[in-house]
C-alpha cells in the first residue's frame, strides 16, 4: 500500500525543485522510495502469475527521479513523480508495461511507444489486410471500460504505401499504440491499488497477444526466427 507521505513528498518536491532542498531531505526521499519499491515488488509478484516478466525486482523497475536536463528547456533537476516499467520476457512477448504516480495525474499504461520501421510495416500490413481482429479488441466492453480508446501519436496524412481510402485508414495512421487508465489520488492510496494496477495490465493482454502474433510472424504467416 502506498502511504499518503509518498504523495506528499512529491508535492513538496514540486514546490522546492532544487538540489539544496532535495539534499536536505534525502533521508525522507529514501524512506518514500522504499515504499514505492515495495509497491512495485508487490505488483511484479501479481503480474508474474499471469505473464512472464523479465524485470527482476520492483527496485529494478523504477526510473530515476533525477532529470536529464542537458537538452531540455526545463532545468528543474528532479521529476515530480514516481514511475517504473516492466519488460515482458523473450522476443515472443511484445508490449511494455508502465506506471506513473503523480499527485492528480496517476496512470497505469502500456503498449508500443516507438515501433521500429519493420515492426510498424508488419502491423500496418496486417491491419490493412484484416482490421476486424483489432477492432474487436478495442471496441470490447472490457477495453473501453478500462482504457476508453486506443491512444498514441498519429500521422496527419496517409502512411507511405497505403491507400487513403483504406477502410482501416484511421488505424493505419497510428505511430504509437498506447493503452492508459487514470487513477485518482484516493485510489492510489487505497489498499486495492496493487490489485487494480495488475488488473489493468491483465486487460492489456488481448491487445498484446494480437500484436505479439503479428510481430513474431513472417509476412507469409510463418513463425519468425
């Protein structure tokens, strides 16, 4: 269970986003970080009951709180959220899991952030050939109740090599395929948050399984090496 102090620390950090304040409160940061590691460990334990996760521990799933300011106009040195990700094991399991805990802006997400050109072509070719399977998944009650709709950046024009009148042109324009479910601060601090985060990941599986089949097959439908 994530304590209120972990959310409160982020609020204070947002108001005091500088190295002097952070260094003076380093012990508090480490105490709250331990709670988030425990949450991530508990979540990983639940996920391994229904998927095979390569990430070895909750601690290893967490992203650093220190921001890379080298190429950013925002020079504040620290992120004001807790976040982490879990990698599915083996090349046959595609799709990534992510969580982001921030006061007023917590979400659990997953999907395909930056498909390689080869993968993008496989996905688009399959969708163009038969869009019915993906439409079935993203229009199901379980999907819409959990995620609302498919998210991600889209092209403004028709992707190269495809017909602008293709019946699946709305799906072919996607450059990312993301699923996201938001949570209130009250939900984050409730005893059931691990269960709900895990349930959210479970409900991504039909989409992940569909994409995994596409991305681990050759153009003729045979299994890729």
